[in-house]
């Protein structure tokens, strides 16, 4: 990590004695200023009004110190905004990322721009963590659907995550429609029994319409080579970041070490005959590998890649389709600007939503 | 330093303008019971239109017609009153003048004459007020943008003073005001030293209340850091923008989706930038950057908001400010265009928001508004948003009204000149 210029540090100290502490983690002055302001607001909101200013200052100092050591602000403040929601955060459960926020929002907008969306929708979110994806999807979809019955089921292996997801459901009820159902279940998605169970649940009457997942996708190599931030490595759960599966062995190529969950996710999607498959990925290279996996399986009518800002760039600034070479020499459609962020595949009947 | 050039030209325009203002005001204060024939002509035309509308409404109701008629009825009413009073004037004057009138009748007539003159004066005032069209944003709530100009820390401090002044004013008036954006140069008590602040005043009609505040406010005082005790001059620019409601209204002009309206912003024209995580993004980093920057490409208008931890909220606020700025800029451009026409025809200049409008002088504890010419000596009360500020603002509103009437007369005259020229041309062709 490069050293911060002393002149900047001096300026920060001149502004506020605690600013240099935050500066160490934030690496730029505007962010450090913002964080200091948010921390102060947090203390004003949470401190008892009777506590003397010196106590409050002491508290502010402690929080800045924690932050300077790299503890994520979201764990200190206990939450992270996600779309129009506030998602509660706790050490042990991955903090929702802005990229996932944009992806979820864009998916909801895409679904809604296709008018005859059925009133009853079933969505499965695998590796749900805080439950941020189900909650945001729900809050974005239901206001535009008359008499919605949106069923969303979130799965995660971590009991900590599941209890936090339930808290988040409660915390955000005012953004949700009363007649819809959101549920969370603790399970290992590699567990065959679990898959059989969930397959049995969807009867002939209904099918899972959408499978979405932001699985652990960082390769052990990328976890250690400096491309993963210190604060992430030291404070967020590794199980949420780096795939650990019985099939992975360290002799595998370093760059594909983050791909382990995608074949399993595709398998589940096939077993459940879902209409739409949406997975987050680390970058364009991983996106292309996942596109390859989707094509290998056949069964899918279409597949494309979304970048971080799917609506931007392109021919007229609307995220118009861009053609890129696929791995197997075939073209892949890529939407938007930024890093490759998601692979989206759909079955017959859903093409109208995505090809528009 | 664009602001400085702005100021310099402002001063020039201002001197030249204030001569006109003074002349105009002197005619107003003698307030003759007569009204400019031009305005009278306009009032008669509108009253005739009102009569015609009423006739049509009698034979069948139509909301659009009714609305139009309603807006004209005040003109018709004032004109009626004015004409009735004006018509009885000659007879009364005759009675008073006539030697043969008996004493009792004459004294009655004299009383009557005095009261008729009063009525006449009051009706002409009504007429003037009703003839001036309401500002298109008048019924909206507003955003007040405060930004320091030249003058470094002094200007930033004064921007803080103005922010406090408007917040206190709102508190006293029971208006709900919230800080929509605050960029401070200091991390601590941040509302003192301001780089940019946007105050949202969430009550309909407040645009009209604060419209008179737009322009460059100047401060003259000795900064705390100045050892030699020299007075410094710095400037802060205040902008008052219409706060456009989330939902588009029924009256055409409020329509978001109508490409011809002042409020329309094509989302294709707006580029959104958010702070990108360094490197790979996604799971690799847990950034707290939530800043959103919108750029309206055709006009290169940039709005950046980073106050909230929520990118979603920052984006919504940025759109709110962008819409407000574009609507105001379009209105300004339109007014400028009309003003240019006016200058070319009758030579009436317009006072833009780039002009220096008010000076706050600490040494003399005084505030002078350069438009209305009012000077008040209770600086403290003004800075606390007290009743003295009401007085200053009211004087500016009066001034704005006289400017509007002046403009109205100019427009009517321009129109007439055009008509005359046309008919002359037509005659030549005969
Ligand atoms: C990258 S996090 C995503 C969390 C959340 N969906 C989000 O976007 O913020 C991956 C999640 O997968 C969970 N996970 C890891 N292995 C799993 C498995 N075998 N089965 C189910 N969930 C698993 C982790 O507990 C973690 O919460």
C-alpha cells in the first residue's frame, strides 16, 4: 500500500483531529470527511441525550480507531443502504455491495418493462446472505403489479446469515406487500436432499420463474494477490467470498478457482426448470466462462452479459447491445459500461423480456 | 473567476438601471389617479375577452374556458370599478366648479369627489396588479442554493451566515426547511463554512416568497484573521429554483413527460456517474462511496450529491436539483429573450441573477438592497431572519412589481408599434 503524502495528512489533521485516522482507510479526503460526518451523526442518534460531550467524543474516537484498523463502516454503523432499503449488517455476514444493488435494480426494471408480468411470481435466491436481493426485488416489483403474489425464497448455508435475513425482513416490512411471501431457509446448495426437497415443493401448479445468485466468486489466488481489499479479507466471512467445495483442489488453474458454484447453480436451474437465470460474477473473464457453461448445457434460449451499468454507454447511451467474442468463438451480447458483472440466461417464453 | 467578471458588468448595468428605477418610482409616489393608456387598453381587451368567455360559458360549461374566465375576472372587476369611478368624475367636478350649486350640495359633491379619487387610485392599483401575469413558478415550493464567490474563507463564512438567515426566517414563518446538500470546507461544525448548500423549502408558494433573494449578496467586514483591521469585500451567490413536484401536475407546464415543457428532462440526455470502486469492485471491496454525479449533456449542467450513505437517495436528490436548475435556466433564457426584444424596442433593461443585489456592511451595521434602494440599520435582526428581513424582502417585491408593470407597458407598446408599422406598410401597398 503506497504511503499517504504527509501534506495531505497534515491538511486532514488541521480540519479535524480524527480525520487522519479515517483517511488511513478511506485513502481520499472527501470519503474520509463523509465517513466522519456519518459517524458523528450515528453517535448523535444513538447516544443517550444525557451523556456528556466528553463521552460522546470518546466514543467517536473509538469508532474512528476501529475504522482506521480497517473494520468496515457498515459493521460499525450496523447497516448499509441497498436501493431504497436499509439492510442491517453484522460481522459474520457479507455486506451488500453497490454492484449487487444496481444488478438487482436493473433486473427488476427489465422485468417490469415487459408488461404482462404474471401476478404470481416465484423467485429463488441462492446464497442470500443478508437477504438483500429478495427484499429489494420484492420492494421494486410489487408496486407495479396489481394483486401481486410474489414468493421469494432465500437460501444460505450460514445460520448467522439466516437469522440476520429474518431480521432484515422484519426491518423492511413497510416496503413490502402484505399478501406476498418471503421466506429464508438454512441449507447447503450442494446438498442433494435439499434440492430434492425444493424440487418436490414446486408442483405441477407452479414453477420457479427466476433463479438469482451472488455466490462466492473470488478465487483463492485473487483473495491473496492484493486484488481483494484488506478490510474485506480481515473482516468479512471467507465462506461468503471464496468458494470452498468438495470438488475444488488447489491444483486447479488459479484463475478458475472462483468458478466452483456456477456449474452447481446451473444444475439446480435445470432441475427446477427456471425461466430466468441471473448470477453475479467477478469480471468479464469469469462472465465469459459462465456463458460457456450455459451454452454447454443447451436448454437455454438466450444468454447475455451485463456490465456494472447495464443502461449506460452503447450506441445511444442506453446500454445498447455490444458484441464481443465469446470463448468458443461465438459472439456474446454485452450490455452497458463498467466491469462484467452478471450473466443472464433465459428459457423459451422469456426472450421478450431480455431481447428487447 | 467568472463571478468577478459577472460582478463588474453587474455594477455597470446597475448604475445605468437605477436611474431608470428612480425616475419610475418618482412617478409612482405621486400616484395620479390616472393609469397608463397602454395598460388601460390592455385591460379593456382582456375584459372584453372575459365577457365573451362568460357568454360562451352560459351556453355550455367547459372547464378550460371556466379556468381562463376565472383568471380574467379580476381584471374585469377592477376595470369595472375603475370605469364607474372614472365616469362619475366629470359630473362631480362640474358640480363642484359650478357657481350655482348650493352650498350643501357642493359640500356633498366635494366629499364624493375625494372618495371617488381614492377609489380611482385603489382601482388603478388593482388593475396593475391583476394585469401582471403571475410568475409561472409562483405556486411551487423552492430550493435555495448558496455558493460563495470570490473572497475565500470570508465568502464561505458569509455563505454560512446567509444559510442561517434563511433557516431562521423559515423557522419564524413556520416553513419547513431541510438541508438537501451541504458541502463544507471544514469537517467540524460544518454549517459555518460553506462551499455549497442547498436548502429545500417544502411549502407551496415559497418560490414566490424567496424569488426576490436571487442574485449576488455582498459582505463588507473585517475578517477575524485580519490583523490590520482592514475591511474585506466578498460575495455569495444565491439562486432560487423551482422545486418540481415528484408527480407531474395536470396543468400542462408541470408535465415531466411533455417534451415541450420547461420541466421535461430526457433521461437519455443525462449521464450518471457513481464513484467506482478501485480495481475489481464487487465482492473484492466494501467501499462506502455513495456519491452520484449527474451531467445533463446538452447544457453541461452538473449536479453532484454525496450527503447520504444511500446512493439511491443521492441519486433522487441529484435529479431533484437537476430538474430545478434546468427549469430555472430555461425560464431565465426565455426571460432574457423577451428582455432583449424589449431593449431593442423600448430600451428597458432587465436585472439578471448575476447582478449584485444586496450589501451587508458590518462596520455600519447596515443592509442595503440595490434594487429597491432600501437601507436598514438592524443588521443583526436581518441576519436572524427577523422582521427587518421581511421589510427588505417586501421592498424588493414592490420593486419587482413595478418592473413587471414597466415591462408590461413596454410589451404593449412594442406590440402597438409593430401593428402600426404593419398597417403603414399595408397602406403603402394600396
Ligand atoms: C457473496 S455472498 C452473497 C450474499 C448476498 N446475496 C449479497 O449479495 O450480499 C455469498 C453467500 O453464500 C453463502 N454460501 C456459501 N456457501 C454456500 C453454500 N454451499 N450453500 C449456500 N450458501 C452458501 C455465504 O454464507 C454467503 O452469505
